[in-house]
């Protein structure tokens, strides 16, 4: 009897142990399954996030290529686009401009990016669905020198191994794309493809008074006419002896005290600007007059060395127009066409309008006009109502072809510099 009881007890303990082990193993398996599922859900989430991040990067890269593709379309067809914003969207989406394939967009369109994302997802056992259309892509001015690309798209992703996913519905991906470095389609059109220029924003525009003196003197010019202004490139110098520099008559000496130098040395320059004043008709007590002089300025270091200066009465102006011409840069101009307008071949004004100053002698000979404003959209528009043209101090006396229209003279507040 005792033996039977012992066997029964042993069997019961074994059975309970087996049940307990089964429960433990099952629990462990369940925990492992849940852990694997959680890991895949996390990985799925991070993959979805990477797609959302990459779409903004892709929008910037593809958008830039689409700008160039649209510009190339203008150059190749020698005519403006019918709707530049839509044609850029078209190039962005499927690589065509007005139905014509752009080689620049080969394997570089938004459709190509979608395919690439779907292929990456397949390798992870994900099923990705990204959908948009040309009409869902918006291209608008962000500012004068950049466009905003907005892509309205749907995005859904599923991990087929665990039947779990996300469906974000329609969301908007946006990014700003600069136009700097892209060719100006309007210049290409108006010169028949003989001149090109790339967009670059001007660092300064027009001219501005940088300092004023307490005294000024302007002698008569060599032909006997009275003058009240002079101009030249700033030459800052305070040494004891003026060095032998070339073309002094094209430079304005900027110094601490003009009394450190002889009057005949000073008169070799186009003009003299000094911190210390003197009597311009009796320079430093020498009994001699000076040809062009402003004295008593506050700080000569405010004047940038090498910059074109205009000495007008007691005011010293920084004249930026020569640098604008040399740099072939673009400036804000509400009377001019925007980037999108220029792609269309339009020259009307726009809130996002821009303009540039032409180097007229650099244009094809048959397009070089006299007495026509150097502002590009005014120059090429025979019906422009920008007003009468004027010569500008510090520019036209160095570059005789240069004149500027009244509209831009007022826009830059340089009426005092016209003549």
C-alpha cells in the first residue's frame, strides 16, 4: 500500500512539473513572438520616417533639376513656355517639358524616386504605396530668388510578415529650391541664344551716402566749366609719401590729413577726401586751391577701399552700379518679371520681380542701343514706360554708354546723382 502511494505521489509531481514546463515554454515563446513583432513594428516606423525625411531631400534635388530642364526647354525651342510653373511640375514628375523628354531628368524624376522607395521596401518585406500626380505638385515663388515645391501625396506602408502598417493618407511635402546658378531664360530669348547669364543676387544696389564732411571745394574742370562733384575708385592711404600708383586721375584719395601731402600731388587724383578739414581755396595755408575736396568726414574706414566713390557737394557716396554691371547680378525689382515670368518670355512687373544691369557693349553688335536704360527688361522692351533716361554720376562719366531710366533712379533714391 505504501509502495502504491509512493508511486502515485511521484507520478503527480512529474505531471505537475511537465505542465509547469509547458506553461513556461509557451510563455517564453509568446514573449519572443511579441518581442519580434515589436521589433518589426519599430523598424517599420523608422523606415516610414526615413521615407518622409527622404521625400523632402528628393524634392530639393529633383526640383533643382526640373528648373534647369525647363530652362533648357526654352533654349532648345527658342520660345518661352506657356505656363512655366506647370512645366516645371511636369519635368519634376515625369521628366518631360511640354511633352518633350528632357535628358537631364533621366532616372531623376519624382516617379523614379517612388520606384526606388518601393524597391527598398520590398527588400524589407514591406509593401509601400506612394501616389501623386502632376496636378498635385505646386510650384510657387518662395521669394525672388527661390521657388517653393509642394508635393501633395498619399503614403501607406505595411509589413506583410506581421500584417501591420501605417496609412498616412494625403500629406504635403514642401521644400525651397534656389534659382541661383540657373540660366536667365529671358536673356537667352532676347539675344537669340547669343548671350547667357546665371542668376546671382546683388550684394548692394544703386548707391548710398556713406559719410559727409564739413567742408568741400570743387575747382573748375579743364574745359572751364564749373563742377560740384567728382568720382573715382577709393584709394585709402595715410603714409608719409604717396606711392606711384597708376591712373591716379581715376581714383579718389581717402586719407587722415591731406596736409601731409603737396597740393600738386593731391591734384593728380580725381578728388581727395580727408578726415582733417582745410580751406579748399588755401590748402593748409599754401595759398593754392584744390580741384576736388571734401574734408571733415567722421571716419575714413567707413569708405571701402576700391569701391567707386562719388563726391557730391559735401557727401561721399558709395556707387555700386559699376560692380552690379561687372557682377552681372540680379536685384529686387517690382517693375520687372519674376523667374517664372522670364521662363514664359514675359517682361511685365511682378511682386517677385527681378532685374539686372546689362553691359551693353558686351551685347551682340546689332543689339547695342544708345540712350536706352541698361535695366534688362526695360532695354529689351520697346513699349516700356520706365520714363526718361539720365546719365548717372560715378558711372556714365566712366562708361559713356550707361544711362538709367527715371523709374529705377527713384527706386534706388539716387535722384541727386543724375545729370
